[in-house]
C-alpha cells in the first residue's frame, strides 16, 4: 500500500515553542515509517516556515528549525506555498499540528488548514478557539453546569482593579493567568498585595486579557480524552504531585524533580468515574475533536472542579497525555497512529 503523507507542524510563535519541539520529536519518531511518509515543517519564533523531508531512519525529531540548512518556505513558484488554498492538499494527505498555545492551538492554523482543504489532527477552528480562551471556555462550562473556580476577567485597556476589591470576591491566595496561554506560562500564585501588580503585568505581557481565579485547595488530577462524538473515551485519571508551590512551567519542564506523577491516581472509584465522565462532557461541550487533556482539582470532600482543557496537550517524555493512555492500554505508537487516522477521517466534521 502507498504510504500516507504526513506533515508535522512544530515550533510556532508562542511562548510554548520549545515544548512543541520536544513534543514533535516523540510524535514523529513514533509514527510507523512503514505506513507514513513524514515531512517536518517548523515555524520559527518570528513566523518563518521551514521544512525538511525525512531522508532515512535517523532521529526525525532531532530537527530544531535551525540546523542543516532547512528549506525556507516562501511565496514563490520554486518552493512550498502553504498559504495558497489547495496546495497543501496536493502535497500531504494529513497534517499533524504539534503546536501549543497562540498561533497554533487557538484555531488560527486550523483555519489555514481547513481553507487549504487538507485533513488535520485535532480540534477545528471553533473547538480550538473556545478551549484556548479561558474566559470563554469557563463561561460555557458554567452555563452547562460544570463546576469551575470563581474568576474575574481583566482587560489591558481596562486598567488594573484595586487589590482589595479582587480579594473581597476571590479571597487569598489567588491565581493570575493569561487568558490564552498554556504550559503555565505567565501564571502566578499571589499571596498578598506586594505580588499583585507584578503578577498582573507579567500575565498581560502574554495576552491582552487576564484571568484572576480563586485558589482551590485540592489535588491536581488530569484525564485524557481520545476519539470523536459518541465515540470519545476517557483514560484513567493521573495525579500531579508538585514539589513546587504549584505546577509551574519550571516544575513541568525545567526542574527534573519539580513534580511526581501517580498513574492511576489513588482516588475512590466513584470520584475517578466522575472525573472521566466530566472530561468527556467538557470535550463535547467545547466542540473538541480527536484529543484533549482535561485538568481537575479534587477537593477533600471528593467534589471535583474543572481547571482547564488543552486541545493539543504536550507529548514530551514527561507529559501526562501519552502516559495516561499507556496506563489505559494504548501504547504511544498506537496512540499516534489513531490520531493520524482520526485526522484523515474527520476533516469535514470539525467546527
């Protein structure tokens, strides 16, 4: 049989650029070379598109956008023209956008791919945009009766409100987060007024909209979703036990001892089942497709609070999404294969 032509997008313009490079190394390497003809397309931090075809069985994921003279994608007849509708479709059977954060996980690249008519892995324009924006996703979930933490939205052009007014509503400590960002980039835990302005200003560096959220005392638990519609399934639950004050970017990717993972999470069966049911519910409410990871807090009384959803979760060596499915009986290689097949089959059903 003829091999399926897969393009893996990686890098990107967001602050999660390096996480994407780690993820794509694992995903592309796990894709069976007997079934897939692989091409790597890297997007630099300044927005340039570079590409490299796989030449042999060497480490495909070792490509870091700046080595071995990769071809620059530009708008001329002698090179790839990804922004020309239909051209991507003639080059690839499916695109796997291994991009995290803005300009990749927020519906922008998904819109480009949909316009180009090429199938792709992951949520579509609407699902990606809804899940990426914490304010919008929280409002939708709350309207559907999904338990979430209390929050306030700040906008850069609206000024920074008085600290006492915020704490009167949300209490202390509280969290400050960019509304459109992942991997805990720009996230701060605020204990007092002396930390307030710095936290808000740093979050505004990454986004024009900031979420201020109440602190939930509870265990951090995550659940992976795979599939589409009525066929969407949830993995077992896994717990993040951070050695830092919270599961920060440093704890996730810098400090090797920043967190300990326990899979499956040691929870009562009814709590685990509630997490799994709610993960799929969140996935469907937000029009997600193929894959997502839903993050929860589990309180001492067993009640659960949805923290957020990620439509393109990390695939690094320490990432929870593939680990959760491996524990649930789906190997890394099988997981990647299923995702590519989903991408091939659901192009026109994505919103």
